[in-house]
C-alpha cells in the first residue's frame, strides 16, 4: 500500500429493518432464531482503490450510500462485511455540525477534535491561531457551539479539518452552506492541500465542483458503484439518470452499468476529441492576414449524452458564421450562430429552450435559456411541429476545445421537466492568436497603460 491511500474490497453495509418495534424483541428472544427483519443494503460489494494524492468525487442521489461510505472510511461506522484499509491520518468533515459538542465553546471543540485525532495539547496550541483565523467567526469562537448558525458550524468544522495537515481529507457536503467568499477561501485552501499530495474524498451534489476539482469520480446508486471514471463522464451520466422519467430510470441505470463494465466504451467516452490538423497561422508581416473560422468534418465529440424523456427530437446541431457558413474552428471575439432544430411528436405547452458551453473538464462556462427566468413560451406547440432555434453569441474564449449543449424543458403540473437535452452535442476549437500572448479561458480584451511617475 505504499502508493495507495484507501483500499476498499467487497465492502457492504447492511441494516436490519423491522415493520414493528416489538419485532426486535421477538427476534432477540425467539427460541428458534426466527427472523422478523428484512435486510437493507446501504452499500453492496464495493471495490474502490484510491491512490495517494488523488481527489475522488463521490456522487449519487439522496439515500444512495455516499455518506455511509464516507463514514466507514472515517471510522465513524463499521462495515458489515468486506475490508476498508486506510493508509494515513484521516480528517473527516461529515455534514455541517462537524461532530462538535454543542455545550462546549468553539475553542474547546478545537482542542477536543484535535485530541481525538491523536494530537497533543502542545501540537494543538501551535495550530490554534491558524484555525481561529480561518474560521473567522469573531467572538463566537468563545461561545458554546449550540449558539452557532449552520454557516458558523461549517466554518469552524472546515477550519479544523483542513488546518491539521491531514493525509486524507473527507468532505461530505460541507460547502453547501456559507457565503461565496468563504467558499472561495475553502477552495483556495483545498488547492494548497491538493498540491501537497493530500488525498481527498469529496462527496457533493454540485456537479460543477466535482468537475472542477476532482481527478476521478464514482457514481453510487442504491448502494452499488455503477460507474467510475473521469469526472465529466460520470457527472453527465448521473444527470441523465437523475432527470430521466421514472419509468426509464431502470433502463438508463442498466445502460450505465454496461458502460462501466465495458472498458473500451468507457475509454472512448472519456476521451476528448482527437487532435486535428489546424490550418497554418498567418505569417507575421507588417499587415497580418485576418484569421478566419473554418470547418473540419472529423472534429466531433466522443462524450455526447442524450437525455430524451418525451417525444421530442433535437437534430442538425451546428455552429455557423453570420453569413451561414458551417464552422467548428472559431476565432476569438467573432460573432457566431449556434443552432439546432426540434421536432415535436406530441402536443406541449410552457416550453423554453437552452444553450450551454462547458470546458473540457465539464465545468459550465456559460448557459442561457429562452424565455428567461421563470418564463415559458405562451403558445401551445402542436404535434408534428418543427422549430429552428438560433443562438447568437460572441466567442470570447481563448484557444482550447469547448463543448456545447442543447436542450428544452417544460412546466408540467407546476414541475420543471426536461423534454430532451443533449450534453456535448458538438465541440468547437478556438484558434491560437499569434498576435497576442494570453492565457486562461476568456478574452477580457485587456489593455495596459503604463506611466512613469515623478520621482520622490
């Protein structure tokens, strides 16, 4: 286990469920050991290996077993069968409360948590100022924790967990509370830990956070691991399962399991697009030629996921120039049209349309829907209707590959439902601009003004 932080083998967690409370007593005293319970598998035969320095995202629906797994790795719960070997000091933050004693003050809880994790009083003295400064809850640090808000609980819990130099950090939905500045502070501190080689288990419902910070992800459903791989692949399939109609969920779940069992298919989906041969850049002369967008037929995504819940089809997805030319290699700061066609094989009303752009890792860079927030088309759409949706946008992105999604949803009985959605419907590349040196994702059209000031 020299390079392995966590090794989970054939692990299961089973709870006994009883229809009546009296059945517990009946089972305990029955002379022939009659069973009155039925087993509930919170986790079932999990096999997971986490390497040192890896950031593993754990996602799934509520009740799928994510938190149970985190608690077993933390040592808070014991598995029913199987093995869970942990190599290194674990620092868990399981939920908002952080495992604090509500009757003790914040400072007292800091020392208590540290001593439970094996630190001496002297070691905690050395870390105290950093923890208090990171939590930044003012005089409340000297008040009983039972007087804290959920945000203050999260601040203190995160400050303790992340400032004791853990080898393995377990975070279970702890960034769902707190203000935006504190969340950014947490992410910045986490980035320091990642760079230091800390292993992280990150349980979250935030797909963008999983895509942004995790190196690998697993999808747990009904206690079983049904998909593992690159975060973008796992989160896209999870969303397909999550937003599917109830009668289609089992079919989609089985498709995901088949993908997970087929290494060739999973590898193909996880890949981005193949490298393409770009047109040579214009030579640097006194008058540099204007760059132009163009189209490469072979430049297509491998990661397309279709979420079709109703009799509505999205087709003919493309990007065009303003004069109608089809392109997928774009130029920064030029305007384009992203379009798709929709065929309705059903009567529907209260519809709106969407467009989204993601990075290669799956992080949402931009999205838009029409009509706007909480508004839907008032006209009823009838069966056999066809629509053309055209989104005009400025390509503000710097060189790289970007993925575009298309979708539409409806308001049915007061509930928002996806009619159809295509994640990674197409990919486009932004050309390198030889005239300027820039980095990042977005071109903010920066310019600089430098003046020499009078000497003092």
